């Protein structure tokens, strides 16, 4: 089952969103869509494959409305912080603090400063893989799924040395690491 968070991460891509928009009104015409969005046919087919693997598109390239309805029902019934947000290297007290700032997988407020802000930032940096370089757009896309003021979050992550930025790329440079992860 595709979770609401997984769904949002998949559809944040503009091309995938265009494909789903077309699929909502009927089967996707790959050639017409590639021309309309000015993208290579191969790229459109690749993203269709991603959407089919996620279960969002049927074999006939139509939107799976049952799955979409299931995701919507999950969102409507979500209360409190998503357990995945609270999973990780947190003490019970830290998890309780994090739960106050999250509704589902969304950050409801950026703590004004101090230890609570650092804890929330440390939680946010968990979204980035150690050793992977990210473009600013990729960092923004991840953070935008968590809070609308993604630019401030990105800046705070850099200012507090959770992410490092150089030559237009970002990488994880701080925060706790899960078992098996290493700060490469």
C-alpha cells in the first residue's frame, strides 16, 4: 500500500504530475503528452514506469482511482505525528517533543529557536542519505513536502551544519546516523 507520504514524494515531480493529470481523464497518449510537455518520449515512458510500479497507473495507463481514494482516506484519518517521523535515534522525551511539531509527516511549525529547533532540524536531516550529493532543487523538493517554508528550513539546516553547501550542491554533514549509516 502506498502511503500518503510516498504518494506525495512521487507526484512532486512535474512530469509525473502531468502524466497523472492526463491519466485522470483517460488513458495516457505517450506521444501527445511528450509533445505537450516538450520532453523526450523515452523520459515520459520512464516516468510512466515509475507510476505503474507505484500502482498509480493501471496497465491501460489510466489513474487507479481506488488507490487514490485509499490514500485520501488515509490522509483524512491521520492524527498526530506519523510514526515514521518519530522512528529513529530519539529518546522518548525527544520523540514527545517532535510529536508536538508534526501532524502526519508535515511540520506544523518551525520552533523559534533553541534546543527544540535543533531537534526538529536533526529530524529533518534524516531525510537525506549520508554521502549523497543533492542539488538545491532536490533539497527544496524534500523539504517542501514537510513544510511550506522550505527555503528557511534549507537555510537553517546549512546554518546549523546539518547540511553543507558548496558549488551548488548539498550533502548531509550532521545529525545522528541510523545503524548501518556512516557519515561518508
